[in-house]
């Protein structure tokens, strides 16, 4: 897979958990940023990034290549993963 995948998540979010489990089951490497573990300037900087990607600041916010998926949307994730493999 050529695309970098990043998941912005909260540790208490069930939808975030399902999204990570889905990627794990498919053996898709990704970077996960647990926003609720961050503090201070680091947290503020990550929140600014998420706000630009997803103005509603909801989680998970998943970035696959140049595609942003808000929430655990299995079909959209599969489509984005498929597009990255071409």
C-alpha cells in the first residue's frame, strides 16, 4: 500500500475502536493518534489539524491518502483503500 493512513481517535470512542479493529483485521498499517492522550501544545496542534480535516471535530477522523473519512464508514474505507492500491 502506497498511501499513508492516519486515524485520529479517542480511546473512549466505540466507533474509533471499530475502525481500528477493521484496519487491523485487514492487516492494513496505520498510524493512530489518540487525541485524548495528548496535552498542551501538542494537543492544540493536533486539534487544529483535525479541525481542518473535519470541522465538526468528530471521531474517528481517518485520512487515507488524500481522502478524509469521518466516522467508521466501512464502505468508504474499503473504497479509499482500493483506490490507493491502484
